[in-house]
C-alpha cells in the first residue's frame, strides 16, 4: 500500500494513502487537498511500492505552480534597498518605518532649508558681517552662518541610530528564538495587527501524541507530550491513580505494539547538537509506540514474538492485521491477560473503529475475562468514540483473538491477502481504543490571549479538516466560547465556489470576521493575506512548507519555522523561529514595539537638541550676540557627545504595559503631533537655558558687554569669547545628558527606574569623557575646537551647572502637558480601532445590539452563506 508524505504541499504531517482507483466526492464530504490517485514532485514515499505515469513536469507540477506564484509576486512587487534606510521612492514593499523615515527626512530637510533662508535674509538685512574680517561682505558671512545652521538643523545621526537600534534588536531577538533575515522587519513586527499562523508545528507540537485510552470499560489519560517516552505515563480518569501496570492497559498497548512497524530512537540534531526522540515509520503508529515505551514495553519486545503473517493497512481495508506466534505462553506479557492453553497464534487487528467493531463479538473485562459485545455495549463504545471525535481526537481500535492454527493453508500462494484477512478477522475481542491528537504547545493559549490584549488578531490557516481546526482553535483561545463556528470558521472551499475566488468585496467581508480557515491550498493562503492587507492590516504569516512560500513572501512579515521548515519557506521569509513556537512570535512583537518606542525616543531627543541649536544660532544672529559656537564645535556635539546617549535611548527596555497598547497604524508617522509639541517645548527650554548661561558668561568675561560690536573693541576679545563659549559648551553637554535621561519616557518622571537602562550609564560616561577631552587636552581644545576648560575658573564651572538644573526642572514640568496629549491620542486611536472590532469579535451581547440597530445581518445564500457586518 503506497503512502506519501505531502507535508511540503499541505502542511499536514499524516501520511496519505494512494490508490489507482478514482473516487468521486460524496455530497457533504469535505474536499481533499490532493487527489488519492496522484503523487506529486517533492513528496517522499513513506510506505509501499507503486508504478505511475508522469503527467506533468517542471512549472506545471504542484511545486512548479507554487514557484510561479512566488515569481509572479516578485516580478509585480518592486523591492527597496537592503537595510533599514528609506529608499528614494517608497513602495508597497517598504516597511512602515522606511516610509515614515522618508517622510520625516523630507519634512526636516524642507524645514532646514526654509530656516536657513530666513536666517540668511535676516542677517543680510541686519548687515551681519564677519567680526574677524569686517571688510568682507555680509552676504559671504551669512552664507557661512547658513551652512553652520544647516549642520545644526539636520539630524545626521538618525539613520545611524536607527541602523544600530535595529541591529541590536536583531541580536536580542536571537535570545527569544527569533532569527531575523531582514533588518527592517524587526520594526515591522511592532505594528503587526494580524498574525496568520499555521496549525501543525506552530500552534501545536507537530507530533501526534496518545492522550486518551479506553479499555475494559475504563477511561485512561496518557500524560506527556511529543515523542519523549521518558516523560509521562497512564492514569485512570476515575481515580487519577497510576495505571501503568494494569492488565488491560499492558495488554492493549502490547497488542498495538505487535501490530506496528514503527521504531522510536534518539537522534542528534545537527543544527543544535542536542538529542531528540524521533519515530521512523508510519506517523499514525508513533503515538502507540511512544505510549508503550512509557509503561516499559520496548519495540524490541517484538523480537520475542515471531510474526507469522502481516496484512498491511490500506485505504480500502482501513485496518492492519498481524498474526503472532504465542505458543508456550500462559499470558500475553508480564501483567497481561491470560492466554488459553491451546493458544498457538494471536491475531491482532488495528484500524478504524467502525471497521474493527463490526468484527468484534467480545469485550475485554478488567479481570482479563471476556464478555459478549451486546448492542447496548456497542452503543456505549460508540458514545466514547463520538466524544473523542468531538474533541478532534483520531481514534484507533485494537482487537485480538487466539487461534490454534491458521484458518487457511499458509503454503497456498493462491490465497490472496484479502482472503487471509477475511479468514482471520472474525470473532475478535475488543481490547480498547486509542485516541491521539497533535497537542497544542504549552504556552500558546496564553500567548494568543496576550496578542488579543495587544490588539493583534490571530488567524489560523491550516490544511487540516474543519472539525480538527476548530477544536484546536478553541484550545488555544483563537476561538472564544461565544464564537459561532459558522461565522468564525470556514472551509476554504467557500473562498472559491465553483473553483473561482470570490470578488474582492465579498472576499474582504468574509476574511474580516473569520479566524479559522481549514483545508487551505497555497493559493488560498495567498488570497487570505492579500485580502487582509487590502483592509489595512499589517500581516505576519507563519509557515514551514513549500505550500506556505507564496503567502510568506506576500505578507508584511514572513515567519518561517527553523526546525520543521523547508529551505524554500526560509528563503521566502523575513525571520525564522528557531523553536517553531508561536509564543516566540508574540515575544518578537513585544520586542519590535520596544524597538520602535526606542526609535521614537531618540528621534525626539535628537530633534529637540537640533531645534535648540537652531534657536541658539537664530537668537545670536538676530540679537547681534557673538555666535555661540563654531561649526566644528557643533559637529563635535552631534557626533561625539550626542550620539552615545541617542544610541542608548534606542536600546531602552520596553515598558511592561507596551503590549496593552493597540497596534499603531502603519501610516502613523514616526513623530506624532504630540511628540512635535514635546520636541518644540523641550528644544525651546534647552535653548533658553543655554542662551541664559551664555549671556551671563559673556557679561562675566567681557566686562558686562554681550553684543558683538562692543566685544570686538577688546584687544583680547577672542580669549574672552573662548571662555564664554566654553562655559556654554560645558553647560550644553551637561544639559543634553540630563535631557537624555528625561527623554527615556514621555510621561513618566525622570526618577522612575532611573538606572533601568545600563547602556545609558555607559553612554553618559563616554559623553563626559569626550567633553573633558574637548576642553582640557592641549592644542586639540584651544587650537582646534577653540575651547579652554582650564581658563574659565571655578566661577565658570559653577555657572555651567545652572544649565542642567534649569533643563531638568522645566523639561520635567513639560511632561504634564505631554502626558495629557499622549493619553488623549491613545484614547482616540483605541476608539477608532475598537469600532471595527466590536461586531467582529462575535460576542452575543454585541451581536444582539447590532441586530437591534439593524446593522448586523445574517444572509443564508445556499453554498456561499456568509455574514455581512457594517459599522
């Protein structure tokens, strides 16, 4: 019987049985993702032998069609340059930060040009000539001043700080099991509003696990997850007691083990170097082998039981049968059911309950005896099977009987396998039921709730059947108790009735309310992502197979699986989860938001500093005061003393409540309106304080004179100006260092977790070392930078302290205004986003209210029944 692993195409781990017979779809039967009479390129054969006819090659195969989807999307979508810097032409593939930084850069450039022109015109009108060369024309001096102003106005450090911040963020994400392939995608995670996740291996373990058993009328639970047989065991549901040594449990699992060909072994992972358990063989048998190991039954025990006959599983038979030699045994195994004295052979059947039950006439009892399988008992067993199936558990029935001899001539080659099966399968004794599921990952339910609280929708897109998808979605909290399955979960066949996708309007209406898509093809995943993007969502898409590659490439953030993911999926993604865990995505979203918040903080810091520089030069030119500092001093401030604190702000730890905020709109600028107000206020405060210090210093060192014309009359005017400028320079560096601490939060006081950013302490120390090097190192300070820290005396150093003190007091006072503006903005943003979410959440109270207002309509339209919501 030929079985093929189609996980690369469908994402589902179960092997698919293939046949040469054509089967027509029955009414109400869910559509299969792949035909049963076709095998596909790129899929591995896991069982059996067969001969086929090649009907498609190259780009006409399923793999080729997926490659074509990626190629078409790549050719139609222009790409930006690598890195985080904005391209010269923002495109649809640029991240929100790239687009917003380009807009910010354009705005700053325009403001800088306008400011330079205004200063030039004012200086020319006031005839501000060069004091060092009074005979030179004023326009020449004002050109130099305008250039100086341009240096002060344009924040050259922003691109550098952004790149460093994102790079450090990439490094930090590695510790959260996220490997970033695209630098810009780090920030894009911060504004993700929808996470489209595969089910198998991401929300679940990707490992079929035996979780429930039923034997001899008793229900059992099997503890442990995955393929590790050293964790967990079997317990009774009625008492919770250990059941590893109960007769019915040991007999049932040994019988299942003797009817399996799967082996469990520990292998070394070449990527991590660690060891992990991995089954080799049929994926449906792995849960039974692992459970048997948990109660001490190793697969090697099969060597003690000679197999006489094997009839493998097939999609037609829906069962597997083995005949084992048990001659000379008085019990099936140690602690197992007793065997009759005349028993020579043991027939074991494993397969679909509906098939096995039809051949059973007896039922195993707890004491090892058998009881007739009456109609009432059959109904009870069917209720157990239905209960398991309702929880999306995959159920296998195990039955057995003893024989004195084979009911056919084993040497007769003309006896077919089906005839041998028919002769052996009658009069079986039901040993029990085994229910398996691919369990959800331990942290996923909490992560989904965290994502919902953060305003991020989670959508499951899977190739599995709808019932299984819904059951898993409820366990991981994607679907809530009040959600109506007919509204929030659909088979992807509804996206393409009659084989043609719905019009965009109807497609968007459907995807806006659905959170579970089952039986999804690669084309379906791509259409779902595109639909969500048309609705303004920033999508993060997870995937591990070749079938996920087109959607990974289309999504704003493509997230591939590092363990089970294929190279095609990894190549189409922006980041890779090294642990294949959905929880890592939520942690990465939190980190992305923290990085973006840090970028906003250092942009606000840098801009306020540059605004202060411009205002200082502007006041000096207009008032006729000697220009406070030279272009070289400005460059030193920007690149040496300002840059380290800016980088440290980009590494600011995120606030604990950052995931309680709503995702920011992707069109939201880096600098918001209330941030511009804060920057202007803080820049004005910084400029005013430093101008005040400078004027006092001029008065002290220039005998009460502050105007350029009067100071020029002194023979040692250059030395006097150097002292005053040194005081202003020192005061400015100290004030900017204080400003960097106040910039760590827009609304919290400076003493709140004041030492929480260790990098800030290092940055301030570096800035201070650079300051004292600039004012004390001979030749470098007095000849190059025109500064002299040794000549200003203790009065100058005390005067310089007035700057940071005034900056601290007034900047902290401004936070009252900023906090009010920030809260008002967040309330308005939350109100806008909640309008479109209320009815979509599907809460009964909200739906009834919407129906009462006539804005919630349920229109059944036959096959394409859908819900239309308008707000």
